[in-house]
C-alpha cells in the first residue's frame, strides 16, 4: 500500500497535508460572528481563535521537528495529524471561548508539525531541481486552499452551524491520517540511536542558526511571508474601506490574487526541471515581488492607486512568491540533511513571526485615507528579502561552492604531484 515517492499520488498526499492550516483558518472566517454569538463574546474576541492557532502553528514544530529527526518522520507526522483531528472534534463541542482557544492552539501545533514534516520528507527523498519541483507542487496546494476554504466553510456552516466546521476539519484529518498511515513510509536518514537531550536539541538549533545559507533563506522566506501577510491583513481595509468594493466582490478579488501563487509555483516547477538554475529563479522572483511592491507604494503615495492597478500588481507579486518560496525552502533545508526537522521548524517559526509582525504593522499604521501603510510594509519586506539574498545568501553559496571545488580538486592535484 505504500506510495512510490515519484508517483503523483504521493505528491498529492503531501500537498494535501500542507493545506490543514489553510482550511482550519479560512473555513472559520465567514462564521466568526456566529461563533462569537454562540459563546457569548464579541467578534473581535472570537478572532483570537485565529491568533492562537497561528501561535501553535509556529511553536509546535519547534518541539516536534527535533523528535522527527530522532524517531523518524512517519510516527511524528501521524501523531500530528491525529492531534489535529482529535482536537478539531473537541472544538465542535467547546462550551466556552477558553476551551476553544486551547483546542485551536493544539490544532495549530498539529498542522504546523505536519507542514514542517512535509518539507523535511521532500528534503529526505529528493535534491536539486527535482526537490524544488516537488516543493513547488506542494505550494500549488497551498495556493488552492485559500480560494476554496471560505466558500466551503459557508456551505458547511449553512448545513450545521459553526460547530459543523470543526466536525468537518476532524473528519478531514481522519481521512488524511488513514491515507498517510497507508501510503507513507519512513524517509528520515538512519542515525545512531543517541539519547535525545535538551542540550543536543539546542546544539542542533544553534547549528541551523549559524549556517549562513540556511538562515539566509529562512529570513528570505520570513520577509516574503511578511510581504504577503501585509497585503492579507490590509486588503479588506483598502479594498472595502477605501475603494468601496462590496464584500462579495472582495472575496472574488482575493481569490483571484491567490491564482498568482499557483501560477508561480507551477512555472517554477517546469522551469526548474528544464534546467533553469535556482539562483536565476530566486533572483527573478525576488525582483518581481520588489518591483510590484515599490510600484504599489508609489501609486498609493501619489493617490493614484485603484482596484484595477492594485489587483493585477498583487497577482504579479504572488507569481514571484510562488517562484521564490519553494526554492528558498529547499535552499534552507539542503545543507541540513540530518536535521531537516529542526531546520524546517526554524523556517516555519520565522515565517510565522514575519507574517505576524508585518500584518500587525500594516494594520496598526493604517490611517483610513491611503494604502501607504500596506504598500509601505510590503515594500520594506520585499526590499529586505532582496538585500538578504544579495548580501548574505549568494556570497555564502559562492563561498561554499568554491570550498567544495577545492576539496574535489585537492586529491587530483596531489596525485599529479
């Protein structure tokens, strides 16, 4: 019953596991008011269910990533998906906001661990262009989920109320748990059965944080995610509050921009398999994101930003995101084959931190008159990602490549002498 890693079904299964977080957050967005009314709190307070989920998403992998390096990807992944399903079911029966927040936090930890282990599994099995192509296909699913999740949430809630959404998430988790249990085999490299200690775990984290390529790509991912989340957090304020579009139109426009992520990921996979170097793809993707953000800022500052300029430029920016993210993820994990779980946890944690900070800044600086807060935050993040790549990652990659070439040539020179 185990799926071959090269089969389309294997890639689909990994991609579906990544969408747990999107469905758990986006399906509940249309029914926050109903959730608040049922639990006797304000809608703003009910929105904390999103925040605690993301906190769990960021912190859970920091614990379970190292466990996957020690005990294997498969058992930890299965435990993470089972946790997501079990606490989703508990969420359906929550009678207070406090209980729901706790269940949401644990659900987030399960979803975050699943995503990190998908990245680590791809790193275990593939390298080079093929690994980047697989990461791209996983990102395709991440682009599809936000498009369909809110609508699916409305349908489920119409049939059974907001609690039915948690029941649906639990059922989906159980289906994925069965599929993963039947279809996935262990992929982690075999290691000596050393005792897992706090000191050893901290040493692994230190090794990741000292590596310029891994940390450079992790920072690029965080800054790109910050650019993306600055738009996510500010889009309703700008499109609905400033530009006057209806909520229905806003939903359609938001879904349309997500198509850019899918297009970028698909293009990256095809170009990578045709031999286009990853460095060239990352450079082009980062340039696309930065140019789109700076043009948006210029238009907003001049008071010339309209729906017809904003949406196409966001689509273009998302195409760049779809190209950069799979290459940066694989670039961060590539130097850490034996501790890919730890590296993936750092990657995810920084990504969530970048998104949270950028969205908070964009929302808090919004003045109600212009879109400069959103577009300015996007520009700072995008230009920061370009700077990290140009000043940190590329010099480190060239230096490491030169060291490898020197070690390769040394025996040949000795033999010639």
